[in-house]
């Protein structure tokens, strides 16, 4: 690919992504997901949609390398809260929280190659209670 | 002017190499999808056949530069017309070796992590810098050799390439030499041993490529007098490598704590002793020496045969060195006999699977393709006048 | 992956490569301040681990029963390991049976990551994925492990395993997946919350009490007292890796 072609491709990719992001917020035809809990997330949903991966990446280093537990943006907390009421998972079909949105946005999610995609039993049991204390 | 048959031969070889490479990439994909469980590698023998091929190619890459170095650094002008091929082979072999190494990773898609996270205490991380640096230096070197106006830069760049590749092979040897805990490695002699091996293996590959490309172009490979010199050089390098291998083993034999390991590798731990003695020592070193020194066998074909044997001996040597070195159990409890579910105290088997063998072959194919395509695209072969000046001696 | 996504990834990869090349030398200069001595106080939430603590284990081989695998089973349960013992299966802790070649004396003991102060696996790791926490726990950061297995070549204790297959049934606290190297974490997810590694608990529950876990830097801890009172050994002491795991009766 020539340098100009490469730049054009980047530009096109950026526009496309921005378009799909805007669609996600505005359009009612977004992914219909089945998440267990209602109540507020750890950040504003619009912020989470845009930046959850950055939060996760920042806090993962705090936990893995510096041993800080109970952090605000923890992947297992995402799973506990957003797991499906039916089977306690965030993956499996396009109804599931993580998979539904990632399929819609066409972004590969590889967290769950290693991380459990199933909520803790205790989290599912407490699913009726709204919100989280963490 | 290229003949029709030469053109056809070129495309046939290119297609054959491409087919092997395609199969290898398929094998690598299969390994990535299913995990290393589909290879023979396990928690005891963590590096297997892919590493045998990869280390062979990377070590040979450094040695392939010999002919160019002799021309540029040591000022032997007879060698200079052959320098471009020498440098091209270095690039081709290095690329093939690195391809195998990368595709064998557990997470090959994380190559960008390897490129952005460096642990400077790791000789492996240093090697990544050294490998990429050699690519850059060789590109400049080739440019200086092929572009008449840049001819005056050939010597300084050649000098840099020479120094760089000595450091690089020291680094490759040190991947093993620095493994303080393992009986098979942990030795300062492994770095010079690898340099001696690289000189021999790289020159053998050079001979083969030179011979094959000349045949493809339908001409004599090399000026007869120069050919005789390069033959002798290959023999000397094979002897040098044997010497370092002998020193390594003799040193170990003198240490009581290493005797069990040496007995395993040299006598009892089948299949490694057979591969070492029959494969590396006899077929890979002694027979080539006979072929190279025998007065009646002075033709290019004998040299090519010797070179093939040196390369096969190299693979046998590395199999013993890498796989055999890991198969011998780590000695964690000196003075005790140990047993566990995790292979303690027991020499574990390793039977390579087809996918990992194909991946290794794919490295050879990638190198072959780069060399073949490079030799066609660039004026790599020595100018024809060399061949004219030296009418063909007895073949 | 769709083409747009791929192009975007390539771009970020290249940008990251350039950024990495500029930042890396700066990181080299960064050094951790060494903390003073004295007993550790419990960590406040949000406070990073520090080198006032050095977690360690003392394994009394005279109390370890041959044939008992309670520590191994507990480890497998806690960390979501399959517990099978093919050559490609992960084993974070294993029972080793020893026989003295001269006297025939038999010893049984568990071997796990020795959590060295000078860990060879950390030295050789090209990406820094293999690292030692300030409190002495040696871990693999699976986010940056590329699966080269050089750490397995370097480990003197054969303490590391490579994940050879796809994994299922992971514990939410112990992520693990194909293509990365792993080893005993000293149950870091429990230790960070004031807990004890599962193998230690299982050994105590079985009534053997063969494993003591604690802070080697705290002179008043049980492990420190025991290490002061009795002769202990470190495996491959000749390598001077200064292991956090010590053995008694070997």
C-alpha cells in the first residue's frame, strides 16, 4: 500500500468508526441486550461506551502489578453486573451484554479468552438488588 | 538474456516454494486455533522442532554473510562479485527463521507487544533488536553493493554488518548460554560455538544457493580458483565447529555433576546419541570433510553435496542440542532420585507432530522464496565475465 | 476481523511501537525506592503492595505425608485447573517423591514456584510479562505474555506450565487462557485480601500442618521464627536465587 493509500485508509476507518459510534448512541436499532441488573453503572453510560476499554486497561495494571484490589473498573465486576438473567453469562449470543454490543460494533473482544465470562454465584443470587456498593 | 526454460524453471520453483509456504501457514493457523496441544511440545520439552529450524536459519543467516565480509572487510577483491548474493541470503535466512519463531509463539497476534515492551535484562529482547538491526544494515549493504555511486560506502557498511552479525550470533548462542539452571546449556563456550557453527552453516547455504542459481541461469557457478578457496574455507569452518562442540562436551565430562547428562546425550538417551554421532559428527561433518578435501572430488557438485550434508548435520545437531537438552530432567535435588507427575527425574519423550514439522519447513520455504525472488529482481549473480574468464573445469 | 478493524489495529500497533521506542529508555531509569525494615501493617484499600513485606513459605518435609495430595487438589480447585497430569497439562504445585541415592531415605514434598528474590524467569522474559511484585510474589502478566516459553527454559525448578489448549471454567479471580505461561501465584487474589494460599489451608485442614505461610520480613511472624530456629534449605541454593519457599528436613 502506498503512503497516501494508507492515510486514506486510516481516514476512512476513523470516519466509519465515528459513524458507528454515533449510531450506537442515537439509534434505537442498537443491540438489544439482556443485562441482569438495573441501576447506575460505575460511570455514565455514554462514557462507558466510549472508554470502558481504557478504564479496564488502566485498572488491570493496578491490580496485576501493584496488587490493588476492589478497584472501580474491574472486569469481574462488569461480568457480575451485566450477566444475563437467563444463564449468568456475558457471552453466548447477541442478546448477551458484551457479545451483543461487540458484534454490533464489529470489534473483537478477547478478554474472555482468559477471563471468566460467567458471573460469580453470589452475584447472580443478589441480582435482584439494584446498584452496587463497589 | 534469459532462456525460455530458465524462465519456466524459475516460476516452477517459485510455485513449489509458495505451495510449501502456504501449507506451513495453514499448519501454523491450525496450531494457533487448537493450541500447542496438537504439537509434540509439552511442559518438559517446551521448545521443539520449530525452534530447530528457526535457530538453524538464524544462525546460518549470520554465516551467509561470510563471503561479503571477506570481500568488504578483509579486502579480498575476488570475493566482491559474490557479495550481493551473500547479503541477500542473510536477509532471506533471517526472515525465514524469524517467521517460524513468531508463528510458534503461544500468542503470535501479540507481536506488537513484543515490539513495544522491552525487558532489557533479557537476552531475548536484545536479540529482537539485533535481528531487526541486521535487516536494516543488510538493506543498506545491499544498496551500497549494487548502486555504483554508493560503492565507497560498501566497506564501512560491510564492517558494521560484520561486527553486528558477530554480536548477533553471540546473542543467539547466549539465549542458551545464559540459562544458568540447565545442565545442557549454562556455558560461556556456547556463544563462540554458535559463531563457529554459523560460519560453517552459512557458507554451506551460500554454496548451495550459488550452485543452484548458476544452474538456473545456465552457467558455471564460480571462478575455479575462487571455488577451490571457498571449498577449503567451508572445510575449515566445519572443523572449527567440531572443535568447539568437542570442547563443550569435554568440559562437561570433567565435571562430576554433568556426567549423567553427557552420558544421556552421547551414549544412552536414544535417539539423541545416534543423531549426534551419525547425524552431526559422521554425516554432517566427517563425510563433508572427505568430499571437500578429496583431490578427485573438486567439482561444484561435490561441494554442493558436502553443503547439503552440512545443513542436514546442522539440523541433527540442533535437535540434539535443543530437544535433547530439555528432555534430560532438570536436576533440582542433587543426590536424590526423584519422581512426580510432572516429569521429575525422568527423561521425557518428545515426538514431533506434522504441523510443527510443516511450520519448520515453511521457514526454509520462506527463505528460499526470498532468495529466489531477490536473485531475479536484483543483479545478484556475479557478472558473467567471471564465468567467461574461467572456463568450466571437470565437473 | 473486518478490514476496517484490521487497519485500525495496524495503525495503533505502529503508533504504539513508536511511542514505546521513545518511552522505554525513560522507564529504565525508574527505580523503586526501597522501604525500611519493621513489621508490615495491613494495606489500606487502594494502596499498592510494597517491599516491606516478603511473602514466603516454609515446607516441613517431615510432616508431609507420602501419597497425600491435598495441597495439589486444593490448588487445582482454587485456580480452576483441570487437575489432569498429561505432559501438556498445567501443574502449579506437584508432589515429588525423593529417595536418597546413598541411604535410601525417602522424602515427600510439594514443589511450586519458589518466588525467588532473583527470579531467572523475570530476567529472561523479553516483554517483562514475567515480573516480581514488590512483596516478592512472582507472577505472569498474561496481558503481555506472548507465549515464547523462555521463562520455562530458565526456571530452575520446573515451576511453570504453558497453557496448551483452550480453557474453560476459569475462576473469576484466576483468569487463564491458551498460549500463555502460568505458575503458582501464591493465591495472590486471596493474599491481597488478607487470606492464605489454598494449599496451606488444605494442608492444615488435613491435620499435617506441613506448610507455614507468612511474611519473611516480619521478625514476629511464625515463618520468621521457624526459619530462625531450625535449619532450612532452599532448592538449588547454589544459584543464589534467594527463594521465598524454604524446606525443612531435606
